[in-house]
């Protein structure tokens, strides 16, 4: 862009021709074949071959800026009809901030009748008069606020096929929503505009479209009402932001109709699928045009960019993926595999969109698509669903073999619960499985199944993950070694597939884990663990098992699958369907429109809330990019913005609590890799070592403390008589091994004395760094204490908290047991002069701890029924060091210790 005699000229990035407006430039880029070549973007480009290199650098000719100081999504609010009134009152049409916040609260929490009754209370009438006297008037005020993209309603005509109700599509123009998200200053610090690959249009900015959809019931037990929303975001926004529904990086772009056709049930689902594809065509029509020709788009900083909108990812469960790919239920949506091939472990060629289109073209040439019965029969013989016009057929670069992203929730966690978990239950037996889960030591932050797990018919993805954490060690002692090895290989695959980053070697390791399962899967058949209603099943023709083979192919094209998990979509089904439905009339004809009005007001209020804060304090509406902090904590982007510009206002906004960063003020380990936190006020104060020895049942504690003080401060130290303070717990915090700049949430380590609920104490496990720093020791924390600060100043080596720990020794390594593949440890005992054995204990500084760990008892053939969760760490002597306690520890263990 150049400035000539007060006139702005826009340069073509390819031929350098100058134009007087962005529109003329876009027309030129669209019409001139020399300047509009658009090679396929990385995320949907087929690799040239296995030896092709992929660079990780920004493209030097991409992301060009064609204009400055353009209105972003917030600045466009200034063009609102009532903006002139807001020059003096930013909350107009409300009188002031108090009146606006009351209206927002009432709208979010009460229905229309309740609001009206509240406003008529004598309490309300005796306060300052409100500008609105009824719910209807209040909603009129709210509807006068600046809004985002407009909702539309289109009637879908199904000529020749009768439906029980009129078919209405309620939708946003997907391109308008994309502009709104792309220009939202909330995400200014969390967006990228330059690709990492070298083949992209010169000067272009890719705005990769990510879609998600799912069908969900909104009534319980009766009513039969369902909704089928579709959501959109852009891959420019950082993945960890998009993965949190509370960040509002996703927008609902449509509520797809679910027409009930009056026809044979065999054809109803086919006709519904055809209507769905037609509706997506309507909603995404302008996105398709932009993907082919590009358009101008303003980013959060007000920079004008020349944008293209390819569909790069679609998040959906398996039935939805099959509907999108237009294949039958006995075919894979992303490969050419069919049902008889699902369990063989072979990686089949991708089912490219052109294969489906060509098959449909040949089919339509000799069978009329609207002769539904004949067409469907012929389509099924070709493993097609019978949808004759997929929405993606004219979306440039869009190929279901690439954009159908691997789904962590359904393909991994749901697959685990539906199949792997049931195999384990068959081998252990429900009673033994429940007994082992009930007796696992309780950790803060981890779900403990006090009632067992076998009786639960439905679980959330979080509960699936919690069972995965301990299932391998739980099998040990009962199941055949090959059976355990098959299960362990699948759990390895599940953990490896959830990594936020990948390298060629990590993809190879993930593929090897799946290959190992197929090598040992016959053990599952031999144990008759795979069963159906008619008895044992002797094959693995499981659709989700076949999808696992596609992960390794998808990762180089799409990136880490975890960023496309449908858990975000599941949460949005609650916030955009099930939750708002409870505030509607529950009538089939109108409940969707009522939900749209509720959500529209919520979106408007959330945006207006931040806008009025910025305007009332005369702050910039541009979220200036901040690179001040090298360490990153997991924080909501709205909170992050407000904390930088007006921290006193944070309490007025609702959102997830940010992760507390103990690295800023806590104790640090010698290498600064671990941060520790104890409360300012201890749980016990001014106690003698002998008192604590009796309270904690640790008779050797006084002598060990005396020896420790003597070792670090010399013999005859006057600190030997100093009283002690004690904490029942401490917090330990690490950086992510997978994303080193990210500070992880802290972990709580307990060290409670014996009590009625815990007769032997409630004490967790840690790893300690040895003095030579080349080994680590497993230890149980029995007491967290420190010397009292009353009296003379303490020397540095005695001023920080200390731990009394009991040690464990490693008795076997993962390579010694190819089934469980975990370290085995046992309690370390010492023999006294009188021949009695006692647990080996020692005192160490708190900062010697490197990790919090989890031990699973070695139960043997049958769990000891006298053991409880409160005593399992105390009554067993031999344990497995659990490799799967969480994803970070899994990665650390496999990179640092194996």
C-alpha cells in the first residue's frame, strides 16, 4: 500500500499494479489468471511423497496487509444507530451501569414471567426508578444494543415428500460469522495470519474454517425433541483457546432442521441427510465463493487482509462423519476400508472426495436420484449413503479425506468405554474390577470410583479418561500377559494421540503402538472377552478401530488431533441447546426461535459488556499485542485483556479461573523447573518433635531431625530446640514438557496424620532428586514441616519447609515386564539392632521433590478385601509406578526415564 498526494493506492502482490480501492484490487485478483493462482494450503494438501520435507517457517510472501486503521468487530459497533447517544452515556438505552448490570443478570437467570414479577416487587419500586418497568420493555432495550451477525430463517421446500411440520433453517451467513470472529480483538494475542508452508498465494491470508456439528435430544424421557446445531471457528485462533468453549471462539451458525418425513422409515434418514447437505450449502455459500476467489477481511488489529476460506477441519462423531462423507454405515468415512476390513490393522488408501463424486456421477447417469428406493439400493452396493449432492463438492480444496478430523472423544475415549473397558471387565469379572478400583488411593484432582465402575452405563469423557489412567496396572496379576500387552498398546496409542505436538518419531511411536495391539489382539479373542448378545465374537470389525489407522496420516495434514476434539462441541450442545431449552415453552413450532433469541441476547450482552468497559475508561478498542511475559498460564482471553488494561474490573466478568502461577512468588527448586507453595498459616504451630512423633506415629522422627540439623548447621546447633510448624499439604507446579512455556495447574500433595477416616494417615507419593542428580527416588511424604520463625533468624538451609519421607526401592524396570511396561517398587525397610524391620525414613528439603506420582498396588490374583482406599498404600508393600496417571507424566516418563 502506498500514499500518493493524500490518495491511498493498493498494490497487487503479484504484478505490482496499483488500485484505488480494495474492491478493485479484489476484482483484479479474482479475474487475472496470472495473479489468482491459489496452491492448496498445508492443512489440506496431499503430500507429494513419503520423502517430502515440511518446513516450520512462516511464508515470506503471505499475510500481506492492504490497509490500516480499518474497523474491527468492536469498532464496527460505533456505526450503530444509537452510538451518538453513547457519547454521553455508554450504556444507552440503559440509564447507567447499575441498570445495565441488573438487566443482564435478570436476562441470564430468570424467565420473562419471573422478571416481570421481580420488577413489580415493592423492594424494586422503592429503589431508584428503572427505565424499564416490565420484562418486555427490558428486552426491547436489550434488542436495541449493537449486534453481531444477523440470524435468518429460510423455509426448505421438500417437493414430492410430505413432512409432519414445515421445514425451517435458522442460520447465520457463515462468511459474516467468519468476519466477526476474525476481527474480534479479544483474540488479537492468540491469532496467526501466516502459514508455515512455502506454497501459498502471494500476499494472501488463509482463514482456515473449522466446523463442528452434532445432533442432540433436548427433552428428557418424553417429548422427542432434537436439535442439530452447527458451529464455526477459524484455525487462525490458537488451538488451546478454541478447545475451551468458555473462550467463545466458536459461533453457532445454524440450527439444522430435522424434518420428519411421512414415508417408509428406510428412506427417512436418507431424505434428512439430503436436506442437511442442502442446508449447509445455503449457510456456507459465501464461504465457498471466498475459498475460490478471496475477499477483503479486517483482522483484530484493524489491518485489511486478502483472505481465503478453505474448509480445513470438521469435528463430528462417526455417524455424522459418514453422513458428511456420503458413505454407508459399513464403510469408513476417510478411507476405502469396508466393514470386513475394519479389524485387520491395514492402512487403506484415503477416500478422496473425487472418488465419491465420480461414483455419484456414474450412478446418477443411469438411476434418477429422486427414485429414492432404486437409487438407495444402488448406492449401498457402492458403499454410498444415497446423498447425491454433497455440500463440499464445490468448496475449493475441501476433501473429506482430509477435513474429517480424528475425534479424540468418540474415536478414542468412547471406543475405550464401549470396547476396551468391556474386554477388561470380562476378564477380571465385575466384582474383582470394582474391588480394585474402590481400593485405589485417593488423589486430589483425580476421580475416585468409590462405588466401583462396572455398574455405570453412561459416563462422560472425563470419567473415561480417569479409568484409562489405572486400567493397565489394575489388570496385572489376573489377565494373561498377551491380553495385558494388547490393552497396554491401545492405552499407549490413546495417550500418544492426545499429544499437543508431534514429530516424525512420535508419529512412528504411535503407529507402532497400534501395530503392537494388532500383534497381540488374538489374546482378547482367546479370552472370550469380546462378546455380543449371542456370545463371544471372533473378529474385530469395529468401525472406530479402523479409524485409528487414519490418525498417523491425518496429523501431518491437520496437526495435533487434540485441537479438534468434540468435547468442545459437547459442551456447546449444553450451552446452545439443552440449557436454553429449559427456558422455552417446549413447543415444537417455536422452541428453536426462542433459543435463538436467548442466545442472541447473551452474545450481545457479552460483547456490549466489554465494549462499555473500554469506552467508559477511554481505553483503546484494539487489543494491543502483549509480549511481556515469557511464561504462559492457561487464561481466558477476555480475562487476559482486562487484567492488562483494568485489573480492578476483573471481578465484574465471569469466566474460568486462571491457573495460579507459583513460579512468580513460590519456592523454586535449584534448577527452577519446579515451583512449590505452602500456605502462610500452617495447620499446626509451635509443636515439639516428640509431640509430632506421637501424632504422626513416626517414632524415629526426633532423632532424624536432630541428625539433619546437625548435618546442615553443625553439631551443638541452638536450633535443635526450636519448635516446629506443620502443613497437611503442599502444592507442586511444573512447566509442561510438551509445551515448555506453558505453566501447568499445580498438583496437591497430601501428608495428613492418622485419624478416624485414615487410621494410618493420608500421604501421597513423590519423586525425589538424589544428591548426585543422576537418579530419582520414590518416596511417600509423611510430614510437611518447618522450623518456627520465632527467635533468631534461621539459616537458609533451615528456613524453607522440610519433608519427612519414607523411601521405596525400584525392583524392576519397564523392559523387564513387556506386558505392563511399568516400574515396580517396594517399600524400603531397615533392620534394627534387635532384628525388627522398620520403614526407612529420612528428612529432605521440600525443593528436592521433582514430581508427584501415583502408585497402584500389586494386587495379585485377588485383591485383599480387608484393604480400603484409605489403607491401600500402607498395607501393600509392592506397587506399580503408574505411567498413565496423566498425559504430562506419561510423556515425562517415556522421555526422561525410559
